[in-house]
């Protein structure tokens, strides 16, 4: 494993992180490691959008906005 050092974190941010760690009965190190792992387990917004655009282009189909809204509204009933 490697170590990461973050400098110049405000006291307010540090205190909030410590409080969140305590709420989870974890050390701040354990809490932050878990949060970092959670962050990297999900794609970034940019990569998710790029993948959606690639799927859309590969399908060669377009759906009018009116059809999308109609399907959305049908799910709400």
C-alpha cells in the first residue's frame, strides 16, 4: 500500500471528517480510506456520459424527447 498526504486542509473540514469518522465508529484514516475506495469504485460523470454517448452512437437510433417524457410519465402512475 502507498501513503497519501493532504496538506492545507481547513480546520472545519478536518473537524467534519473526524465527526463523520466517529459516527461510523472508525478512525479518520479508516473512514477516509473507505471513502476513497467508494469514490474510485464509481465512474466519473465524464466517463459515464462518454460511455452513454458511445452506446447511443452504436445503436444508431434516436428517440424523440416526447417519447422519453411519455415513458417517464407512464412510470409515475
